[in-house]
C-alpha cells in the first residue's frame, strides 16, 4: 500500500510542477525541487543548474521570454526504492514568445526524486525535446 501512496505523491509532484508553470507561480514551482537539486535543459544551454534557489532564479528569467505558457505532463514510468524514485514523464506545451511566435514542444523528462523532509521533491530533472520548438 505504501508503494501505491508514493506513486500518487510523485504524480502529485509532477502535477504541482505543471500548475506552478501554468500559474507562473515561483513558490508553487520552486517547492517541487529538493534543496540541492540539479536541472538540465541542454537544448537551452541551461545544463547543470544546481540548488533550488539557483533553479528558481533561472526559471524566473526564462519565464520572462514567454507571456503565455501552458504545460501538461504525464508520467510514463515510476520506480520507487525507499526514499528515492526514478520517473520518466512526457510533456506537451504551448508557449507564446515575446514576438508573438507560438511554439508547441513535446518533450521527455528523465527525473530523480527524493523524499526530503517527508515530501517527494525533484532532485534531478533532465529534459529532452522530442518534437517541435
């Protein structure tokens, strides 16, 4: 039963991440990250950003490029071993850039999650564009 509860909590983590993006809310979004997390976005040359505060600062800068963003994500795979989990999730986004150009990337995240202070958080998110953008 605990494994089922952990799966639900990790899915909820992914949902909160998307909600933070869609609401443009740094507190919601930032709270999904572990304190010493790493964020890798090679396609944007934003690889290896380390630490929740640095990740949130980079996200706030990036979000200024997009007056509108809508992100939806769904897990494809979750594996849990005690306080560590691995997840693969797929994203579908629509974003409008400052010049009005609309992009619709589809992507894949390879994630690692940890239980930090009793809550699941992302400890590593590595993004790869599958199509678009």
